[in-house]
C-alpha cells in the first residue's frame, strides 16, 4: 500500500513538472500578468520584417525589428487592458467580424503562415486586437462615445477620402479563334472609344442620361436592362480600381461624365455628389470615417498604455525566430514569391 502511495506521489510530481515545462515553453513572453506566445510574436515580427518602413525602421536592423515586434505584443496586451479598465466588452459583432476575416486570411495565406510556425488561433489573436482597436475608437469617438466626433468634420473627411460615381464598364478585349481573351486591335479600340466619346458628349450636353446610355449600349449587345445604375462609393486608392482610375476620376467635375481607359476595360463614368446630397451614403460610411479621423488617437491611447507595461521574453528564442524567418532563407522552403503574399492586415 505504501509503495502504491509513493508511486502515486511520484506520478503527481512528474505530472506537475511536465505541466510546468509546458507552461515555460508556451510562455515565451510575459507582458505584465499576461502571456504572449512565441507564435504571436512570430506573426508580428514577420509583419515588421516584411514592411519595415511602416514601423519606422531600416530593413536589416535586427535590434529595431525585435523591439518593434515586442512593442506590437505590448500593444496587443494594452488593448485588452484598456478595454478591461474601461469596462468595454468585446462585442458579438466584432467577434464575428474577427472570425470572418481570419477565415478569409487563412484561405489565402494559411500555407505561408504554417511554414513560419503561425497557426489559425494566433491569427485570431492578432485580428482580435485590430477589432478591439475599432471598438475602442467607437467607445471614445463614436456617436454615443465619450468624445463624439462632429458630423461636420466627418463630412469634410468624406469629401476628401471617398468618391461617388455611376459607371458603365466596356471590355476592350475579344475572344480569339483559340477561345482566349485578347486585346482589341488599335482600330477596333478606336471604334469603341469613338462611340463612347459620343455618349459622353450626349450626357454632358443633357441630351441623354447615363441610364439611357446604359440601356442603348446593352441593347446593342442584345441585353435587356430594366434597372438604373447604382451609385458606387469607393475610398480613393482602394485596390478595386487602378491609381490612374482615381486620378482621372478626381479631374471630372461632379455630375459630369468622363472616360477612363484602364487597359482591358473602358469606363464611362459620371461623378456624384455623395457627401452633400445623400446623407444615407454618409451614414453608411460613418464608422469608417470615424476610424480614419480618430484611429490614430485611439492607437495613441493604446500605445501610451503599452509603453508603461513591463515586458520580459526569452531573448534566445527571439534570436532563433529572427534567424529562422530571414537569415536562413536558403534553408527555408518558403519561396520569395510566397513572402510577397503577406498581407498588411488593415481593414479592407
């Protein structure tokens, strides 16, 4: 009986030692009273090394990179602590938005993340931090916040950051004898351009509306159109369109029509006065505008708190992570092409 009891005690001690070893291994970094895994640190260090200019450091500066990644981890903890201090509960909507974005990112970049040792739970932690920032912005600067942002400032921001338009898109390609899409010849393209130059003139001289032009164009393709064109509201610079598209769009006066050649597609567009004539459009983008206007203020609050937090981490493991990511590229099976796929992970 005594031997059995002794064996049980030994088993318990071994179990405790095993658990202790596991905890020591997982607790790579401690920020105040919270643990940060080496996988989450790896995620942040990879971002820093992929886009050093966004963190204000020189490429190849090991010390600055590791310090920036550590600060990211402290900011991650700080957003949790700030919400705890203010009594803010992470909303069900933001939890769902986090889950949706993680699924999207994992479907696109999961293979890359697995190669650098980052799992889906770690991505979830990182994206949760982003949505905590959004909730902090709303808590302070939203319509019912402690320091609500003035609508006049938001509408001014709306005019500066967004563009409204209706558009007819016209392909400048055709299908060849092999069934492949190829560009129109210069002669064919000029014929299309002349047709739409005439349409542009008719709209600007008040002879036709852009909806009537849309009907006429689709009738020529034996397509029946019964609905009016919708107003597109797009943030300037959104990758949905090219830089040339936005530059040309901004040269077109409101309510006027213009042509934008984007290579394989021609757009006949008409600018719309979204901010001053349609409050529904403004309110639809209100939260994004508050984020644009007050996001830096909220991040400053988080960073100020982060800088007061104590931080300890395993420097040897940090060195290993750094080397594994970027100093031993020849030994890594991560291709340069895959490295270029790392997203900036900003709200899209």
